[in-house]
């Protein structure tokens, strides 16, 4: 299996097509007084479009990302994953795989990669950082047909082996926490997993305490109001693709609405709590690589794999750290319920933050990962 140095490319023809489609977009009516409760907000999307056409510079973003070392790694014959691979200068550094989800990318952790590899405090743990793009996402190869998170876990395990790491620590949110559960359950190489979302579920989710019952009621409400996208992407992604692959503004609205609805808006934000350039950088990862559709295949793959429950009679026994952000779409249930499926040795209830921890609260995420690794002495 080969490891090839890689630079993120810029395709001028693709950028020209995207710009033309954004320029040609025609806005339409929305309910009076609407913000985001019915979907993407027109006023925000108008501002985003204007910034896109007048100020955003994707080529500059690519130059910035190429300041990190990247590789493409053959994990199966003819199939390659892209990964940012930043080695530490510290002799005691440990391998860390840090995993994004949907609608994320490696940009999510951009502000902490170098701090993970070269911590300011010499007493803090240092890491050789491996941040892959999911199969079908960005600069990773597309699978020939949908694969699910359990299959991705095996590919990630192989990725670390091909890079020369026979032991590693894992961190993930969104799909990263589902994949992390499978890695914790089935990888012989992983030493510990740190999760900022409740992905792979215990086989027994019957609520037994008042706190567990309250969480279950909340989870059912979230399922009813926030997961229509999941049902569509897990059942009929190809139909969605015919619309989205032809509409950069459609992709932008589909993603921006999630970044608004799944973030912590308790501090007064009414729109996604990130700058327009950050939002557009994320959108352009999907558009510039034409990967919106193949990224949805992971949902279909999960459906075909049978869901996201730990098999009956099994439990994740590797040391598990939990960073519980209060406004996460995948917010953790009470610890008593999580421990039915995980060997939890570290738990932090965060004061604020939502689904996109690497963007919203990078300092909190970084500090908790460091504390977990130090406390478990892996």
C-alpha cells in the first residue's frame, strides 16, 4: 500500500462554473417573519451570496490549507484516502486520528492542528496528527457504492497502519463519533477514544431513571424536527443529488441551515456562529470537489449496515473520554446510559458549545482531549 504526498488543487474551470451558477441564482419568497425555523434564511443567504461573489477567495484558502502536509494513502488496492498528516517534533508524541463528520471537513480542526502537534505547554501531550477526509468526501476517493461507518472504521484502522502507526488515539464527532465507536469495538490498535457526540448507541437504550427519560423525550423531539435530512440521505440520496449537484446555492443553503440549527445559539447568535468566509470555505470543500452527493452515501451505507447500535452482548472496553457539549444534535444521555456501552473513564460537561466543537469551541475541545490523554496515561 502506497503513501503519496499531495497538494490540494484548484480547478479554474470548476470555480468559473460555480461562480456562474451563483450569479444566476434567483431568490424566491419565504414566510413572513421567518428566520431559520422553516429552513435556510433568505437574508443570510443573500449576504452569503454577496460575500461569495465579491470577497471570498477559495484559492487563498487552498494555499492556507496546503501549508499543512497532506498525503493520499492507498488503504485498499486502488482506493485512496486523503489525510492531513502533521508529525510532531516531540520524541514522546503519540499518533492521533481526528475525524470529522457531515457536513464537516478537515477545516473543522484547522486552528488546533499545530497546537496538537507542538503544544505551547511542554507538559501537555503532543501528537502526530492524522486528519482524514471521509471516503467519498473532498479529496478522498469515492467508493463504488455506499459504505457505512463500520466499513469506514476498518479503512481508518488500515490508514494508520499504512502510515506506520501500530497504536493510536482517536477523536471524533458526528460521523467521527459513530466511526470511533466501531474502532473502539473492533480495532486492536486503538488505545483510547475521545468523543464529542453520542454516535454508536448501546444495544439497550431503555430509559430507567428520570434523567434518562427526560433525555429520551428530548431525543425523540430532535428526531422529529431535525433529522428529515438523514432519512432522505439514507434512503434516496441519488434523487437529492440531481438538484444539489446542479446548484451551488442549494448546497450552500443545505449546509448553512445545519450549521445554524446544530450550533450553540444561546449567546445571542441568530445565524451560524462563524464568519462568512469560514462558512464558504466549508461549502467550497464540497463544491470544488463535486463531492456533495458521494458524501451522502455514508448515510445510505449506515442504513444498509443495519444502523448505529452496538451489537447485543458487546461493549466498547477501550478507555473512553466524553466531551459533552450542551447544544449538540448528538448530545450525550446521562452517563449511566452511556456506560452500558462504553468504558467511560473521563467525562466533561462543557459550559457551552454545540455540534461543531472544532469550530465553535476549539480551546475547550483541545483542553479536554489533552486532559483525557494525560489522565488515562495511554
